[in-house]
């Protein structure tokens, strides 16, 4: 009885049928609006585009089940969002300043085989998240990477060294990303935080000269396939 009260109390059969029609109509309208906006997909979205999608969802959601909200209001909102999107994208295509304000700026995360410390401080991503993305691109160690950029849409672009120029670098996979004592094992070694590589580490040099961290791993120089 309690379940029936929660699920069905106050429900009207006629309006339930109307909700189905409203939902189908608004869903088709959203698809049309997204096509008008010029988006071919939503695999990678900038923050601005995420805001547009959320706005579309909010405008379309309420009229689906609220009887006192005419669908025409949502149509006006959706068309306004499309116009706003077109105006801002046009402005962004003609102004680097607008582009930076709307989408942000790409960021260097790896340069010359070492992790960009300053970039990590300015980013909300953690070092391990970056390493996970690099592993997804089949990067075994940082010595294979000449440059890696975090794009404004959240993807990572990588420029690799030629196989002949691969250096020693910090391993990214757990099988080799293990802390060792550099005073007890032969090098080269890689700082586990920034990827700085040293052939020898004395007791005085135990803190990494680049980031001041003290954890080291055995550096790798394996070639990618």
C-alpha cells in the first residue's frame, strides 16, 4: 500500500500520456537544436559547450512533466541558446582573447622527457591522472616523450622522440614505477615526481634538484613498438 502511495498517488492517466508526447517532442527538438549548433558529436566538449548542453537539458526537462509550463517557452529558450552559441563561436573564431576566456589554454605537461612542475601546479589534474593518460597512449616511460600537451577539451596530444633519440625516463607502469634507494642500486635513476633523470645520486643529492622530492625509481630507455 505504501509503495502504491509513493508511486501513484496524485498521478493522472491523461497527463501521463501527455508526458510521453512532451518527452518525445522535446527529445527530437534537442536533436534538431544540436544539429543547428553545428556539433557533430559530444566526445570532447569544452567547458563552454558543456554549459550549453546543460542549458539545453534544463530548458527541455521541465516542460516534459510540468503541465503549467507551455512547450513554446522551451522552444524560445532553446533557440536563444543556439543564437548565443553561434554568436560566441563566431566571436571566438575572430578573437584569441574570447577563445581563451571561453575555452582556456592548452598546457604543457611533459617537455623533453620530464614532467612540467609549473603546469601541474596550475592544473586541477593530478600527476597520476596525467600518467594514466600517457599510458593510454602506450607511453612506457617519459623518456619516449618530447612534448605532451593537455588540450582545452581534456585530450592529450603527444610528440614522441624518434626511436634513435629516446632517453632514459621515469617508468609509468606499476611494474617499474617502484621506489628504490639510489644509494644501494646502480642508476640511472628518475625522480618519481618530476621525472628528472640522474646517472648517479649521492647522499647529498638525494632530494631531487628539480622538485626537491626524495623518491627515486630505476629509469628506463626501452623503445616503443
